[in-house]
C-alpha cells in the first residue's frame, strides 16, 4: 500500500513538473530585418566574438550577451573557433531595451480607459460614467548581430530582431530573439518580417 502511494505521489509530482515547465514557455512575436552579401555557397564556418570598446569596458555584460547568442549561431551552422585558431568570421552582438509610454489617446476608439461605465443612479435611472487610466508602460526590445569576414574586415551579414512587451529582456528572451534574427540564415527576406519564437523561463 505504501509502495503504491509512493509511486502515485511520484507520478503526480513528475506530471506537475512537466506541466509547470510547459507553462513557463511563451511565444513572442518579433520583427526581423536582415541585410548583407553572404557569398553564395559559402558555409558558415568558425567564428569568434568581437567587442566594441564600450563592450570591453563592461566585460560581464558582454560575456552574458555572447553566451545568449551562442545557441542561435550554432543553429545557423557556425562553430566557435578553437583556441589558437583563426576564425573565419568575427561576430558582434548587441541588445537594448527602451521604455516607451503608450498614451491611450493614440487609439481613441479602443483606448484603455472607458467612456460609458453604464450603471444606475440612486433613483434607478441609468447613468454614464467616465473613467481613465494613465499611459501604459511598454518595453521595446532589440538585438543585433553583425558578421564580418575576418580576412578583409568586410561586413557580410547584419540582422536585427525587435519585440514589444511589458517586461525588460532577460537571458531567455535575448536567446530567443537572437534565434529569430538568424532564422533562415543566410537567406534574406522581406524587411521587416514576422518571426515567432518560443521563450523559456530563465534557468
């Protein structure tokens, strides 16, 4: 009996954990634009990250951002150059969040307030109410990938992905947006174009 209870409890816990993991995932819509002159038939090859002076001054932030871009680069076919090996390309990555206030009057027909608030007065007669909410904060997110040929220094591919939401970016958001930016690499498409990505909870 105890054995059955133990197995049943374990099964329930595993199921709850799996459901919790699924619930932590969400789909985010991004707008992707890509540009470049990637040579036809050229394989992605090996890469190394390159940092701007401002990124070198914030090494910990740059380390984190590059770590978040690695999976997207691997999915696009790139491999990190081995220690002491000259890479085929140099990769720069960047990200930023910008807070924006969206005024309800931007959309007067469907603004986040209310004109109406229909109810009844103290004598049972209908009345209209007017209420309003202030501007809702929004976060405009962006990640950028720039790939240069190491031998010539020529930029051969650039991509950026943007999204909007109510929260600042975290590691999983950056990773998903880098994946969106490099979707279908090295093909170019309509700019901008919509790419939906799955974002998981930050470990």
